[in-house]
C-alpha cells in the first residue's frame, strides 16, 4: 500500500495548527449556512415556482440525500486524498453550486444547485470533526468539538434572518450570493492555510456502495415525503429504499475496504449515543422547517421578520453548545443529557398546550427553550461518542455520526413537511384559509415530535448507565496497565 508523507510535521506546530483550526471552523460555518439557508424559503419556493410544499421540500431533501451519500465516502476520501485536497474541493463545489443557485432560471436548476452544494456539507461535517480530533491539544478535543457545534449553531442562527432579508427585498435567488462570496474567500485562504495532517493511503473507494447508499437513501426519503399524497405507492418506494440500505450495510461488512466501517456500532456507548443524536436532531429540524412555515403561513410575517424571530432561539442553541463542553467536563452525561432532553420536552409540550392562543411570541419562546435543551445535549453526546472509540475507528465513527445526522434531517424534513403539506392541502380544499390551514398543520404535527422526545428521554437513561459502565471499565483497564508498568 503506497503512502504519501504528510506535510504537517514540517509546519510550525502551534501557530500553524491554530490557523488550521480557525479555518476549519470557518468552513463548517459555511457548510451549516448552506445546509440551512433554504429552511425559511419553502413557502417562497412553493410560490415562485408554483409547486406544492412537498415538492418545494425537494430543495431540502435532495440536499440531505446527496450530503448523506457523500458523508459515507468521507473517511475513505480523506485517507486517499488528504485533508488539503478534500477541503479545497469542497470549497470549489460550494462556489459552483452557490453560483448556479444564483442564476437558477427554473425549479430543476435550483434543485441541481442544491445537489452541488451538498458535496461541500457532506464532506465537511465528518472530515472537520476528524481533523479537530487529530490536531486538538491534549485534553482539548471535547472543548473543540463543542466549539465546533457552537460555530455550526451560529451559522444556523444567522441563516434565517439573512435568508429572510434577501428573500423579502431581493428575491429567492439572492439567497445564494452569501455562500458564493464566502466560498470564494475561503478558497483563496485555503491555498495558504490548509495542509495534510496525516499520511495518505492508496485505498480503493467502492463505487457499488456509493450507488447503494444514494439509491437507498433517495428512495426512502422521496417515498416518505410523498406518503400523504401517493399512499401505497410511496410506502412501496420507502420499503424498496430500506431494502437497498440493508444491502448497503451487508456489503460494508463483507468487503475488504468498506465505504463505511460498521465496527463502531460494536461499542455500546457509541450506538446508544447515536440513537439519541438522531432523536434530538429530528427535534431541531422540526423547529428549523415548521416554525418558519407557521410564522409565515399562519402568523402572516414576512420571511425577513420570521427569520429574525427564529434567529434568537437558534442563538440559544449556539450559546448552550459552547457551554455544553464545560458542563460535560464537570458533571458528565448525568444529569446533563436527561435534563437537557427534559427541557426539550417541556418546550414542545408548552408549545402544543398554547397553540389555541395563536401567539407567535409564545411559539418563539418555546422554540428558544427547545433549542437550548438540544444545544446542551447534542455536542455532549457527540463528544462522548467520538472519544469512546479507538483511534483507528474515529474517522469511521465521525462519518457514521454525520451520516445519521443527515438521515435524521431527511426523515424529519420528509415526515413533517410531507404531513403538513398534506394537511394544508386538505384543509384548504375543505374551505379553510391559508392561515387556518398552516396553523392546523403545525399543531397536528407537534404530537409526533413530542412522542419522539419521550422516547429519547427513555433511551437517555439507558445511555447514562452504558457510559458510566464504559468509563469504569476504562479506568480499571488503565489502572491495571499502570500497575504492570
């Protein structure tokens, strides 16, 4: 197996690595901005291109499907091509996709722009997690991962007001100007800052696995998105997608160089944590997609005002992400994780109980509470999940984590927007106004999310026990090793 020596060792240690860390944070800010920039635009996409909400949701779903597929290749791609080439390629696709969105003259072209942008996010989320773990100063890995989650949270917070401002005063296509400029600036900076941090491996990338991943995810998510409109046909597509995904998993366990190594799932703490990550992330996607639809469709706000209202709750998420690392270091996963999910449950429950008041202010306050709870939980679980894995599995664990996040985003987007779209259409066909239909759809999707959070709290109690057992075993093994020395 051929290798190429990393240039990292030749660089000036501390100063260069901190420059790389800042650059990686900036790239993740761009990736999160591109992922979330259309969240507040679904109503406008539906209006401008004369498509149903479920069809407009393709700009979210297709992005997540492609990003999820690319994520499965991230560990192999980084080993083969190195950090520098991966990061620069991601900036090129970000630039091309964003510019294509800016000039999009029809709905299919805008969807195509989102496909190209998805390569950037799909590569960056797992690769940057892995790079931060590799170059973090001793004892600082958890802190850097928490800061990274906070940076992503800032991107998520600023996307709604910026997107709303541009949609309201410059039109839908202007949304793509910001990532176009950011991609260009970071591309120039990347040539001077970024370098490889590990040796490269001449490792084959299994093309059949890429096809299986894309087809399986695509079929399942498109079927889920259309299940309220096409019933049995959509369910059949979903089942076919699940069968293809099962074949993907089977193949990963049989080939010599899997696209996505499944061995991290043998670590109980990692598996339980990723289940919680999926459930918590579905809650955040619910807020980022359906709250804007409520604010614009039911409360009658412009996209700009809705974006400004949503920015404050998302900033609560970013702030608790920054604090999560410290809370984890002081107290561990107990009571942080169950308590954080309890806060999420309270936020959703109060939101449902007060829907009859039709108060946008109350919806925003409950949204802030939910985001704060998710911000306390999400980075803590991610940090523990990646740190419990052996070093040789960390890159695959990071890729699995990012893949599951995209899958959770796909499921949430297809499930909630698909159901709400069906309810809105049926209500308007029955004579309801758009305001009444959007309010009805939003209120009747809330119980689904509440049920998932209740399940997450139950899983979190088992997760705490598993992590504590793992930590006790690890300390025992370390003590035995120290005694032998």
